């Protein structure tokens, strides 16, 4: 038995999706320009699809699992379960209006024409806020709609914000924060479920490792206590004697969030020769 996964064929999620599977130790044969491939070392078959089709394939069980943006998953409103947030493909679905216009809250959208590729989510947002507006569904280049007179405002995905800026628009409402997620069909059998767990176990180890760094440093023995107090570590740091009398080597793991702060404190506390090394996998 093989687990079937649907990922984007090309586009913004493709590279990261393939990379994630590789980092999970899953070798894929010849991924370029294929509709389908399989792995030799993990019971996985990969389907390459348009992202818009992935929720449907997973709901129908044509694919057991899939990688897709939350924006697409919720817009398509299909039945599938999110198994894991993957931390890439981050963006938000926002309403943007011409920069020169005043905005006084959602009421400002009353009676407006909204261009979007996300009619379902926009409709839901309007209904929740009791706004009557006209939705114009368009499939691409949504941001040019106000400029060409097709709409008054837009609801589109934003990441850096530069597309809005270039088109003279400003972001006024965030409808959804989104990232790529692993989804699964709602009625997998026990065997499939086991394989999903195996994959998720690996994904978590990869994600955790990316979020952490391995750190090695030298310190005089009389400073070791103070240095250890600064290090969170997985259990406690490893302390090894150096060849030079009176010195030790301290090894630990640091989270990226607090990394630079702690490095500064370690230096101030007398740490020397600090080495920082990426971690490939981290199994807790
Ligand atoms: O061919 P297929 O249908 O599979 O792909 P697609 O063209 O529909 O989607 P694609 O590849 O563009 O995006 C796939 C997924 O990436 C989206 O569904 C989101 O989950 C995620 N993602 C993350 C983004 C962005 N960031 C993003 N910035 N998708 C699109 N954009 C676009 C946005 O629509 C706008 O045009 O980038 C522009 C804004 O970017 P900034 O950086 O200028 O703000
Ligand atoms: Zn698409």
C-alpha cells in the first residue's frame, strides 16, 4: 500500500513542498514536468496538481493527503482535516482600497464593487459584517482592477505588500492569515493513518530542527555555572573538559527566537570561540 499525496505542480508552494519531502528523507524520482511520481524509500506516491484542485482531490480520496495553502482550503470549503501547519507559503487575504481614499472601518465597503479570486471567503466576511457589496470574481491580476475601473476595491493575497504599493492600493482589512498546511482525507483506514503519522513525525523533526541551532562554546571553568544558567538546552547542556587545564566546552541547543539575545549574554559572561551549527533533524 502507498500513501498518495497531492502537491502543487508549479508555483509558489512547489519548491518548498518537494524540499520538505526530501528533508523528511523521502527520495522522489524525477520530479520535473511530471504528473505523478513515487518514492523508492517511503510508500508514497506524489500527484502534481493545480493548487485549486487539491482540496477536492483530498475530499474525494483520490489523494489521501495534500499540501495546500489555508486560503485555498477554506475558499474551496471542502471536507478535509488539517494535520500540520508547515510554516511556508505565508500570506494573508486582505481587502485593499485606493491609497487616496479614506477608510472608516468595514462600513466604508458598503455598496462597493470588490474584485477578488476568493468570492467564498469575501462573501463570508461581508455577511459577518452586514455589508452589501458586489463581488467580481477574477482569476488573476486582481490588483489592477481598481485602476482599470473594473472594481472599487480588491480582496487579494498579500505577503510583502509591494504589489499593493505598486498599484496605489492600501491594505485595510485582513480576512485570513494563511500558510501551507498538510491536509488529510477524513476517512483514511488504519494503515493509511499510520503512514500519515510516520510522515508527520518526520515533518515535525525537520520543522523543529529548522527552528533551532546547535551551539558550542569554550569557557573558563569558573564561568561555566553562569553560562549554563543562560542556556535552555533540551535537557541540560553537555559540559566537556578541554585539553587546556581549567577550561570546558559547553554544547547546547538554542531556539532561533532568542538566539541573538542569548549569544550576547554568553559573550558577556565569558564564553569564547562560539560555534553555531545548523541541525538537520531534531527528535524529541
Ligand atoms: O497554478 P496554480 O493554480 O497551482 O497556482 P496559483 O497561480 O493559483 O498560485 P500561486 O503559485 O501563485 O500561489 C500558491 C499559494 O502560495 C497561494 O495559494 C498562497 O497559499 C501562497 N502564497 C503566499 C501566495 C503569496 N504568498 C502571494 N504573495 N500566493 C500569491 N501571492 C501573490 C498575490 O496574489 C499577489 O499577486 O503575490 C502578490 C502579492 O505579493 P506581495 O509580496 O507583493 O505582497
Ligand atoms: Zn491556483
